């Protein structure tokens, strides 16, 4: 299974109280970054930048350095779509109609998805709501006042689904498969969702094997 999270930055990984316009990017919220990294760890998703930060190398560098761009997809950003140009009725000049010609973020996400049919599940997190109607069930809207909060993270996990890991088919633990033996060492390995693991296994992600 391939799952993708389309990530905005301003209003998601930062918020009003810490926002400071800067050529190198606004400060980011450590709490929001922790929530994002937890989402990626639990779901195994890949991250695609849909934020305008994707077009500014210094911003992307800051995002990576802060740990705010975990598990990036190989095709790690959406593309900027061209404005639609209409001809003026009288003079024949090209004009731009704000709000009519400008592509929505949802258009850019749809274009990316059209090139990646292998994606089974996706979610979008953004503080703006310029998504396409068919994307609304996959969309979690944050607020510039607060950024990414726990209830947003829980909703994103539900949309993306839990990653699967290999466990011992008898005792249903990961650690048994990595050197510890239960009473049935010949049990066949099986894959289970991450939320079925024991607390001990959750504390040792080095045991995990990625699903294919």
C-alpha cells in the first residue's frame, strides 16, 4: 500500500504566535513537528510538499533541518500550475481574473496524483480550504491560530491507515521475529497493522519491517 500526505507549512507547522515572515522561512513549532513525525511513523506514509515553501530552497532547507519533512516522496513536491489567460472582449488583450484564473491548491494536488496511480490512500493537511470537491473527504483543515493539533493528527492517521509490520504468527510480537523466541519458534510470520502491536514493540521501531 502506498499512502501520501500532502503537507502545507504555514498554519500547520507554525501558527500565529510564532509566525515571522522571513526569506529563510518562519520559525516552526516543535510540537507540530513532533505530531507530524508521529503521523509518518504510525502510517508509513510519504510526504509531498504542497506548501509554497516548496518553491523556496532556503525554506525547504530550514524545513529539513528542523525535522519537518520526514519521509519525503521521491517526487517530493507538487508543481506550480500556470495561470489561465483569457482574452479581453474589447481590445483583444490578455487579462487575468483573480480568483477565476488562479489554480487552486487542490488542482496542483490533483495534477500530482494523476501522475502517481500507485497511490492507494492520501490525505491533505492545510489551513486553507481551496481543495476540489472530491478531495474534501481526504482533507484536514488546521487553523493559522493554532497549527497542527492532536485531533488533526488523529484524523490524518485515520485517513492514511496504520502501516503494517511483520510479527510472529504465534505470539503476535515483532521482537520474537528479531531474535527472541516464544514457545512456537516455527510459527509463520504474518503482517498486522501497527495498532495491533504490543506496547513493548511500539517502543522498539528498529524491530519493524516495512510492508511492501
